[in-house]
């Protein structure tokens, strides 16, 4: 039986993961925490095989929990789950001991398979994150190729997406139709080579197109 600890402050995400685990007969959730302060004592007590940890916790960084787990319980595997990731956070969490890195808006229904994968020696990493790790080893030119740079309007739409606004809300803010916003989103996804909001935020943040601060 694979024993799992989840450190996640979003109750919806926590419930989705717990439901996924509950449907599997080879794993069980032994403890959960909503922040760093709750997570550190659980990690110190050990008694688990896999730690699923969010990075953006209310009282600090999940990297601290990951690092504590790696030190106190090196045989446990660690998978990071988060809504988006800046380049520095990706590298920090993996350097701290994470072996897998997933984005929340991917299909968390398949998290059980990812847990089995990491326990089997694999490293489940979201493709968008893997691409950035490879860029760290072989940096690509920073100048966009002709036709791939975002337009000012696409950048404006992306900034609003990053702040959590819906297509309809963005349309109201920019005084455009929802259909036009959808077209801008489709175009910026194509240019950034992504398929979701969080991947677009990740990619644009890593490229310096938008700032999350």
C-alpha cells in the first residue's frame, strides 16, 4: 500500500486528489496539511511513501516542506502540484528533492498513475515544465522569430487571464466581444505553444512577457 501525504491549501484540489486515491486499491492518504506549519511536523514524523506538495502555500513556500522531506525521509518520493510555476520555482523544487512536477489544470484524475510512476522510479513532469528544464541546459535565443511575438492586445489579454478573469470578464474590461477574446487566446496559445491557461502563464512568465509579482 502506497502511503500518501498531501500538502495543499485549495480544498477543491485536495478533494480531487483524495477522490482519485480513494478509487485506487493500492494507495491511501495518511495525512493532509493546508500550509507549511502543518506540513513540517507531518514530514518530520515520516510514515509515508509519497509527498504531494503545492508550492504556493498561505504561510510560505512548499519548497521548504519538500526540502524537509528530502532531509528527514529521503526514501519518500515527492511530486509538486501547483496552479502555475515560475522558472525559479521549478528549479528550486527539483533541487530540493521533487521528482515529479504537475500543473493543477491538467487531468488530476490521472494522479494515481503518476504516483505509481514515481514509485516505480519514473519522473512524471508536465511537458511544458520539461521544456523549460531543457532550455536551462541549452538556452534558446531570446529573440522571437517573426510572426511568433505576441501583439500588445494578446499580451493585454494574457495579463488578464493570469489574474484569473474569465473570457466574458475580459471582454467587458476591454470592450470587445467574447468571440474576439477567444480568438486572441487561441492565437497566443499557438504562439506560446501551450494548451491551457496555466501553461500560458508559465510560458509567458518564464519568457519575461508578463510578471506575476
